[in-house]
C-alpha cells in the first residue's frame, strides 16, 4: 500500500513514523484491498490549558470505498502521549 504521513504541529520522528507504519501493516493483514492510506497526526495550538492534546486522522482507499476515521483526545489520559505502544 502507498501510505502518506502528515505531521501538523508535531515534530516528525522515526519512532512515531515506524509505529504508524506498523499499524498500517496490521490493517493490511485484515484487508488486502487497501491501495492507499493517509495518516494525519496533529496537536492543535489552542489546547495549552490541557497540556499536549493529539488527534489522529486516517484515510484508507480501496478500489470500491474510501474510509475516514478521526480520533481526538478528550479526557482519556491513555492518549496523552502520541507514541502509544499497543
């Protein structure tokens, strides 16, 4: 699959890129029709009173469908660190 990573307001590191790539490869095991993917990692500027807040967007393209998923941190402390080892 052709994948693209976008880092907004976050320093791009090899560790984060490798972790995202591993998760994409995991998706490919469940759906062999994925032809392209785009991951957007963001840390909005206007959340300084909450500490570091991250959002992740994922777009997956297959020959017949396009799937978009967005996940934003709210009060879930499990996502305060962008590099989550699940």
